[in-house]
């Protein structure tokens, strides 16, 4: 019986190999991480803090900052965002930070994405009567982080000192652990870092991946004691203003007077800022959108936020 030999050309061999690879690839289902893409994170939906003095907080947000009351007591509108003052005892005193919310067009998609990356998530999103969909996770430092999908109208707010929460800062002991969550999983991007002294980072700013608002690590060495007063400085949020002189004048018209800890000043990032404090000691930092001077420590590496009208 004659022996049959396969006399294939190199081109035919390459073709058959390519065909085999295609068939194997088609027969192998992709992993969850390959299937699930991260939905957009466009900015803040809200910041929430506990308050022991709800009436004083109402006066602070409505009368001094000029924000509009929201649909429920303790909610104050900032453009399409909101500040929430929860009239309840903090579960872990002395921190008054309750949660930070990020806006996304697909809450369920975000829940499934985080689950595919090994983050502990709830079994399902929560749907509110208003039509909002949301869920919460905890970052490596234990901060409650909410992802929220909602259609929020931009209503007129003629008295508001600001129409945008541009950043939120919080105590961080382990920068590397936080980076794994915010940078590696959520794709937050570097914006700026700096410190009280050149060459030392006390603050690290990371912008949301599909927007210009940012979070701010307030770095504190592990084992360092933090008083309630200092924690109120570290756990804070910032309202963007186009002109600090105008914002300062408006505050003074409404009864505010500067003090050593609450006055207009040039920040290390080259932006004018002014700190005011709510009745519980939480710092609300008014900040101009763009720098007027060269920042210390590092250059900006992403676009600045813009005024929302």
C-alpha cells in the first residue's frame, strides 16, 4: 500500500494554523473580566455627612451658602449634585463623613464590573421611588462609596454660592491600597499632588475617569492619632467658584466674618481658596476652578474643572 505524504506549502500551513487558533478562540468563552467593561464615572452625585445639629446645618447650607433645599429634609442641592446632612448619630464616631457618591449612567453595570474585579458588592442595586438606582461598597480604608444612576434636572439656584462640588477629600493611611481601588480598578487619573513642604506629599488628587472632578487623599501616617477637630479638616468637600473675591463678599453680606482658620488664602496648588465650617466642624472648602499661580510640588496633569451654569 502506498504511503501518502502531506506536501503542504508554508502558506497553507500558516493558514491551517490560523484556522485552528480561530476555532479554539471561538470555543473558549471569555472570562467575566473580559466580558464586563467599566461604565463611565462622570463626577460626584453627592457627599453625605452626619450632623448632630440639623437646624444649625440647615441655616449653614441655606442661609450662608445659599443652597436650595432638596426633596427631603437635610438635602441641599448643588447644581445637579447634592449635599446630604444626616440627622443621626455616626456609626463610627468621631468621623462625620457618611458616604461619597459617584454618578454613573449604569449602576447595575458598575455593580457587575466591580464584582468581576473582586470587590464585595451587594446582590442587587437599590431602586428609589424617584427613579434613581444605586449601590454601596467600601474602599480599602473603609469609606462608604456609592455609585448612583439618576436623572437630575438642573434647576435655577439664584442664591447658591456654587453650582458644583469639585472635589471631596478624606483621611487615607495606606495610599497603595487606595490606589489599587481608585486607580487600578476604577481608572481614576492623577491630577496633582502636594504637601506643606516641597518633596513631601500630604495630598493626592485623582480625577474621575470621565470627568474633571476629583477625590483627594488626605495622607496621614499609620498610627498617628487624629482628633475629631482635625478629622473635620481632613474629611471635607469643595465647592467650585469662579471668583473668590466675589464669593468672599457674598459670605460677608450673609454674616460671615474671617478668622485665622477661615479666610481667603492662596493654596499650595496655586488656587484661591476659602474654608468655612459647618456646625459639626466639617470643612467646606470654596475653591476657584483654575490656578492663579504656579503650584508647588508637582504640575497639574489633567484638565481643570469648569463652571457649570
